[in-house]
């Protein structure tokens, strides 16, 4: 039975992974844009969060570029058609899985 890592263990594991399995956690990686840099115990620099903004939906920091999407009317129409087609496929797959005949 495996035990889930603690938050601290997960953060340290991410630092270890990010530095190519070289980082022992006692040196400053100096990656100030990393979301975990704020909690690094041996950091020398201040975290740089100019790249991010708070997203109330996810209740966390996200890239400013990720939050601002402008779609043309043509793109919106294409997305709506793809969504409708995906929903239709899902509906028919669910009917087939349940053994109910489709009357359409």
C-alpha cells in the first residue's frame, strides 16, 4: 500500500525533477518565475509573479496570456459545431452502450 506524498514532499520532488535530478534542495535554483519558488527555503531572490494573475475560477495563479482569449465569430461558430458533434456522438454511444434503440 503506497502512501501519498505530503505537500512538502511533492514540492521538493518537483524541484528535483525540474533541475534534472541534480538539485538537493539546499541551493537556490534561481527560477524566480516558478510558482513554487516562493516557498523555497534557500532562495536568494524574490519571486517574480509579473507573468501571472489570479484566476477566481481555479483559485490560483495562471499565465496572463492563458486568461485572455479573443475568438473571431468564425472560430466561435466552428467551436460550437465541434461541440455539438461531440455531444451527438456521445449521446449515440451512450444509447448503444445501454442497449436502447435510437429513434432518430
